[in-house]
């Protein structure tokens, strides 16, 4: 049998029955059980020795049932916040209602949570990336935290192939066009895949496309554009203020952010080596659900076996051999 006692109760129903049946004085019983004499008298008058319900028998409210119905209807239809509903109720229904009393009324009728009453917006489902052959690369730049032995922060240039999820990164002291060019040259040499398309945002390191006076096309004279042309790479730009267009590299940047949050780095070299180790682990050891539980390097080797014309060198499934 379950027994519910008040949290401050110092006696059980069995002790209370003994008190009621005892012929000893109240002072003796109070000293024996560590209670007051008033408590002894209370249980001597009782025939049932369980705690009574402490819920108020009469609700403390100034609103009539009809007024409460109107208040609940206003809450559901107009979705008024508590303070606005209080002002309406005092003006047109009951001038004596208190804020706490109105809140208790709303809670009793199940309309206390305003957010739960609002219509739910349909969840935006993110579509899967369109299938592409290897060679479509996303590129972005991520800010890195400044270490104690650094005078300024550095930047992580990130490139990821859309088909194989293979990633290549480099740390740079700045994110100028010269740094972007140097990264692309190193990427072109390190990547076993023939890069034919490159998607970047509209940063000044990648393009001269400006938006101060309205959207316009890139001139193609930017240093990065010229390098892409020399390497026979089609340079594509994301739409203005739409980072989801470059979502694949943004997702990987989220992984990098998790690494930065969960590690404590002693120096700039420590951070650099940790990031490079993580990228090697990602490419060679971490299976990706989008790749059918294969690692990026395993996916790249399968593409190489079936479509060798998409590659300019053989990919190796060993860290350090893809440079």
C-alpha cells in the first residue's frame, strides 16, 4: 500500500493511531514523539490518520465562470500576451482581476503557454546535394582563435569535393587574394581529382563582385578568377547572403568549430597539428553516411577505379600520400 505523507510530517499513521489510543498526557506524548502538544490534541480528535488534502477547496478568483470563458477565448483566438490580456480584462470584464489571478486562470484552462497556442510553422526540409562527379569543389575561409603565442589570428582555408567529401585545408596568416591563390595552387597539386568547378562565396579574396550599389556580375579580372582560368576551372559564386548555397563546406566548418571548442591548445603549432590530424582522420578513417558508410578516400578510390579519366593521379588510402 502506497502512503503519501506531507514533506514536513514527523509522524506516520501508525504513530498517530498510538497517540489517539494512548491514555497518557499530551506533554508526555509530545516529548516522546518530538512533536508539539497541539499536534497530539489534533490526532486524538481524529479517526482517520492519513494526511488530508492541502488543496484549497475554494478557488481564489474574482472572475466568474462566464468571464473565464471569455478570457480563454480571447487567449486562443487573439494570442494575446498575459499583460495585454490583463489590460483587456480589466477594461471590459473585471477591473479587480490581478495579474497572478489571471495567470492562474489561464493555466487552469490549459492556455498558460502562449507559444504552444501559436500555429507551428512547417519544418524546412533540407534537400540532399545534387549528385555530381568528382571535380566540383566547395571552398571557404574560417576564422581561427588567436593563440597566446600569436600576435594576430589566422585563417583556415577549406576545400571539399562534393562527390567524395574529400577535404583539403591550409592555415594562412591572412585571407587576401594572394593567400586564396596560393591555397588554390596547392589544392590543385594535392588533389588527385581534376578540379573542373569551384564554388566560393563573394569574399574579396575570391572575387571583385560588389553589392554596395546593387548586385552585379564579377568582371573576371580578379586575381583568383584569372588563376581559375589558367587552371581550366570554372569559378562559381554563391548568391548574396545565402551561406546555405555553400552548405557542404559550412557543415565541415561546423566540425572544425566542434574541434576548437573541445580542445585546449598550448600554442599555434599545437592547434595547427590538431586540425591537420583531424582532417587526415576525416579523409581516411571516418565513414560518411552520405557515402554509404565509406570514408572519403574509399569513395575516391572507387571513383578512380570506375572513372579514371576524372583523375590526374592515383589516390592513395594513406595519410600524407595525397599531397
